[in-house]
C-alpha cells in the first residue's frame, strides 16, 4: 500500500539528510508502528506519505514515495486527501470548523462528495467512533480523548485507505488513550485500513502493532515483527524490559502475554518485597487547605487538602481537565483561590510579588517554550540570572550540569523537546526554589530524555527540594514518585505512597504491577535488581 | 473532475437539515431581519421609535438565542452602543455642538484659543438643544450597533459564512479562520503573561503587555502554518479547471455587481429618495448573482446538510424587511414625526403607525423555531 524507494530528505539548513535511503513497503491492512528516539526523522517519514514533505515543508526528497500507486511527486497533499488521512499530535490544531458534525463533513465537502453520501457517512462515523451523543457539541467543549476521536473521524469520513497518525495518544490520559486505540484497532480489523503511526508511549501501542519500523540514528532502518525488533530496540516499554530481565523469548508485548509467562517469575519473587522507600516525614514546605477555585462559572478545584514535604516527589494524576494544571497554577500564584488558603514556603502565592515568589516556588508549565524569550541559550541564562538576582553564570552552570554539551548559540525553539524542557527547568532552578512544580514534563520525551529527567528530579529531591509533578505517565509515577495523588473533578480521591495508590487502580497501575499482581513490584529496575541478588 | 465517490442516490434521501423540530433558523434570515430593523432605525432620529426598535430586538434575542458562546455577544454590543452614546455626549459637553440654542443648562470655564483655531471650542455654555441633538444622532448609531449585535447573537457568523455561494467559499474560510483566531490570541496573551510571572517579572502594566507581543505573534504564526498544513492534507483548494474566458467574465461580473450594489445602497439610504437607486440595485444584484453562479463552477465542493429555507425563514426575513419598507414609506409621508426638532426642544411624540410597524419585528420571537439545546435528550 505504501512504498518508499531509496527515500532520503534533505532540509535546506541541515547538515545531513534525514532518512538515509529508506526502503519500505507497508502491506495493505496492517498497523505499522514507527519506533525510534527523538530526531531520527519519524515525523518526516509520516509527512512524506501524504506529500506534506516536501510540498509543504520545503526541502528536497530523493527517491520515490508511492501510495496505492500514486506518486507523491506528481500529487500534492490535497490530491491525496481521498487516499491518506493525516492526524497530528494536537487535535485542536487539526480542527477547521467549530462543531463535531461539521468537522466530520469538512473533508468530504472539499472532495465534492454527493450530499446524500456525506449524510450517510457522517452517521456511520458517529457510530463507529462512539460520537453520536456529541454530534451537536462545540469542539472546544470536548475532552482530550473525544477531540482526538473527532480528529480521527474527520479524516475517516473521506474513506482513506491509509491513516497516518503522529503521536495520537501522547497528550491523553490513560483512559482516553485506550478509547483512541480501541478505535484504531477496530479500523484495522473491520475496515482493513492501513495505519502508520508513531508513539513515544510504546507501552500503550506496541501490542497492537503488526509490524514495527525501527529507526536508529546510526545504522540501517529495520522493518519486521514487533517482538523480534523489541529485542534490539534502544526504546522499549516496561513489559519488554521485564521480558528481557527475565530472559523470555519471544518477548511479550502485552500485559496478557507477559502474565501467561510470568508464573515462574512470580514464584521466584514470592515472599520477597521490593526495597521499601521510607515515607518522608519532614515538616511540610507547602500546605494547601480547603482550596476551592473557580475558572469561569464552574469550580475546578473543590476543597483540596495537600501538604508537600521537602525531599519528597509527589505525582499528581487524573483525567484531562481534572484540575491538575489549575492546582499547580494556584501554588505558583497564577490564580486567586475563591476560598481556602495556600501557604508555600511561608508565602501566600497570589499575594506575593513575582520576584519574591520565584525564590520559593518554581513552575515549569506544560509548554516549556512559554518560559523562554531570548534568542540564544546564553541570553536565556543571562536573563534568568538577571530576573532572579543570582550572580551571573549561575544558570549557565546549571545548564552545563543538566544538558552537557549543548550549543550555546542555538535558539531555544531549535532545541529538541527534551532539551527545551531541561533548559526551562534550569531557568526555574536558578533561584533554587524550595518547591518545584512540573506540568506534564514527559510529553513528547523519548525514553532517553525521560531517564535523564528522572535522574535530575531524584537529585533535586535528595537536595531537599519538594517536587510536585502533574503527569499522565503511570510508568514515570511508579518509578519516580514517593507519593501519588489522584485528582478527579477537582477533588482528591486518593493520596498515599505510590506503591499503594497505583497498584490499587486498574487505570493507573504500571505494566509491571499488572503482570506481577498481586505482588507489590512496580518497576523493571526493582525486579531485575531482585533477580540479580538471590534471596 | 468527477471523483469516484460521487454516486447518485435515489431522490428521497434528504440532504438539507430537517425543518421540523428545534433547529437553528437559517442565518441569512436572521441577518435580513436585523438589517431590516437597522435600515428602519437609519431613517429616524425619534428616540421613542429608536428605543422601541432596541426593545424589539432585545425581546427577540432573549426569546430565541441559543446557549452557544456567540449568543452572549448581544450584551457586548449593547455595552459598545452605550459607550458610543456616552462618548458622543461627553464630546458635546466639552467641545460644544454645531447646534445653537438658548436653553443653557450650565457653563463650563472656556479655554481661550488663538485665532487660527476658529470654530473649535473647549468648554463654554452647554445647551439643552445641543445635548438633545447629539443624543438623537448617537442613539441612532447605537440602535444600528444593537441590531448588528442581535444578528450576531442569533446566528453564528461562521454558519452564515458556510451559507455563502461556492465562489465566495475561500473568502468565507479565511473569515472563519480569522474569527477563531481572535479567541486563541486572547488565550495566548493570557498564557504568556502568566509565564512572565513565573520568571519573576511583573505581569501587570503596559510594558508587560507589550513584551508578550513577539511570543504571541510567533505562536499565532505557528498555529496558522499547522492549520494550513491540515487543510491542505484534507483536500482544501481542489479546483476544477475552467476556460480562461469564463474565469475572466466571472471577475468582471462580480466586480461590477458589487460596485453597483454599493452605489445603489448609498443612494437608497441618503435623505430624500434618489430615483436611479432602485434600478441600479437590481442590475447590480443580477450581475453579482450571475458572477457567483458561474464562479461556483470552479469549485468541486459540495455542502453537507445546508440549513433549509422554509416558511419560518420567509416570515422572519419578511418581518424585518417589512419594518424597513414601512418605515421608509411612512418617513416620506410624515418627516416631522420621524425627526423631532432639537431646536426648539420639544417632547418627542410616538407616531402611532410607525410604532405599529416596528412591532412587526417581534414576529420572529413567535415564529422562529426554538434553538436546539446541546446535551438535551432527543
């Protein structure tokens, strides 16, 4: 269905071409997952399928890309619209109209499909994706998972043979991600759609893939069976990590596969417990009490009680829209409480002057780029020193530690997602705040960048900072957090040691916990350490 | 180019929305109704008639607006109208008005100005006549604004643009994109200002507002580029090939049509009816229509479930146009009642027949279908 012949793409200002001479044939009706670390050209590959690369992005494409016999050299993206449906990471950026039904019809209107056919296909798609209840709703009022399903539906109505998805579940909470993946599964199985997708959160998707395309910065691309390639891949989900640690072959890809093989492992671990992390009992540095906060007419937080201690890493989890970002914002003084009090390192955040507050509380927002204004990394560091009144060079020293070998003259927007996050973190850490808040830090990070972030955050906690991170990433919470707080509809529904909170929830449990339940093991590291030291 | 997807269906399948039950009225009907009320308001300075028109529009909006975000725009327009009124009166108080008068209400200290500033006055006597004259004039403008606000609140502007003929489709999309652009821009400004606070800079004052300009523009630009990419990959801009001669005549017809309509509107709305205006309007409309009809052949687009134009639409649009027509006719017969003199100040009277005519504009409150409530069980 999709053929790549010796494809490489050279962008104008880049030193080396992306995708050096890629050959690839994706058969019809398969779900093919593109795997690889950041910066190996996954997005370029996806864009090349419908001709956005190079028609829209610029650059030179060598070789030939054909989709169902149509060559992207002769067909512009709009002429492939009836054949290839393209959905990006951010559904909001995809929407052209303002309500669900019109959005589903938009693509068909452009293709000139007869009104009667459009009517029928919209109804079919509403049913297929479970959107019938939402048909009259304004797109801005939908949740993240619903928006992503509408985005997929809006390209499905044109009956494309190929669906191309760039990180469709990265921004979604675990429940919404399952909604979207169930839909993809159904498309591949029932309609024979060919799906080509990338996803950093492999633990969510690798089990559904028929084929995996493994791209590495050095060495050729490999295309083949998911279980075989996962044995070679530098990026892999925890369930594969567990399989590697236990020496299983072929490697399991889903929790179900792993559970069936895990009986001996469970027996070996029976009676042993992972090293217990002692609960942190220091005096709280920040206390939130009976906090109620409205944004618009509706309360987003209702009577939240929370205490954050120095040396403790707390994960804040919950659905999209549960109030996580608002709670972080309130702690950083961005919102004024409607009732209740917040005390952060002795200050009342919304009444404090920003200059004083940033010495005590630092927040890295969901979009780290918002924090960065300057033209170069050097200028950004100088600005941070100036803002916080620290001696010149303090921020640069932090950057050197967190991001060794970064090019000082780069513009912050030319950094990779992970580097930009680390730069923003360094800027925030310049004042050495007592309380560090991070909003969705792992969105768009590959496993390597995530591992670096984990190290940095552990060091900060060991230094006596209190860390609160809002995240959808259950694996990160299991590995990093001493304590997990779950927020639902603005109320705290669970608060306790991570090991207890995440294991007791089917949605928030990490893969290792699901495989080894009812044993209390959470991460691959715990298990492999235990296997290395006989009982 | 016939696409493989274009198949014929037996006729009974309906492609327009059903005209039965709660639904959105055709946006064109609401705009015609509001334009009718506005045109009526433009013929009079009688404050009672103008207030009556405002009341009629307000009642209809209260009765028939939906729960969607744009329905709240009516209040915003009323506020703007009141601001216009207030500013005009303040100007009259401080700068005087061209209308002489004998009823001096109070006298402000007058600023002496050199000779070359003759005709400009700052401070001085404030007369009742001057204030009344400005009040009448600005009330007319305020009423026009409120009529536009009523149309905005009742009909989603994006929906109106969807109803444009195919030839204007691309201009319509540009307008829709621009409409969604401004709320996004406001959200960006808020987000980036709060990020400034996180860096320890002040988020208050003009300087902080100015300094977010560049990042806001940057993110707006990025959003536009990504929107363009999606629209391209969803088939936006597919066109059918037209012979060159046809393409040229489309341009000529549309342009002359638009010009003629503009000139004719000017003629119709100036004081004292101009005889050539009506025929020019008709010719202009015909040329425009032909141009748009031909132009639609260039686009391969089809339209998903257009809003129907049923008898309710005829009644709503008709009521507005009837108000306009009757008031224009009556104003010719009794100009004094429509423009109560400010010199000497008299108490304006409410002329009976025009008032009854304006009340016709209430019809939509009863005949327009109730808008659907999203989320309500069907």
